[in-house]
């Protein structure tokens, strides 16, 4: 940065003057703000697309206290249950309530908290 390009210093010819430095700072700030924030929750604009996502569903009836086995849950559409990445965490756990076949898996039905 230089106060004046005509100052005669060795770097003056290619250094930024105060107004250019200000424009650089403003542009960098706008660029940073344009990146936005990471948000993993479903946005209101995406809610209609949930039906196209996959989630875990029970594929057979289970009674309260019964253990969830590998073949009791499956990743299917629509995406109204918990994400498929949780399958390994719920296999081996027990259900807190009776569940019906073809119902979405959610943490409220399980005897566990994540």
C-alpha cells in the first residue's frame, strides 16, 4: 500500500492507494459473506424433496422391548425416517414401543438417544 503512486518509492508504482485498498477490503468482505453458512437441516424450500431421499423404515412388525435386527430395517424412499447412516447404530438396540411394518424409524421409538 502506498499513499501516492507518484511518491518515488521502489514499490509505489504497483502498490494500492487508499481508495483501492478500501475497495479490496469491501470486495473481500462481500466474497466472504457470499459463502454463506453451512446448514445441514432440511430447509423449507427442500421439504417437498424429502420424499425423494432415502431413510430407514421398519420392514416387519416389532413388539416393545424387541431387539432390532439387520433384516428388520431397510433404507427406502420416502425420507421421513432417520438417515441411513444411522443403521449400524440402531441394529442391536431395542424398540421402546410397538412398531408396525412400513413405518419410518425415528429415535423416539428406540431405547437410545443420539
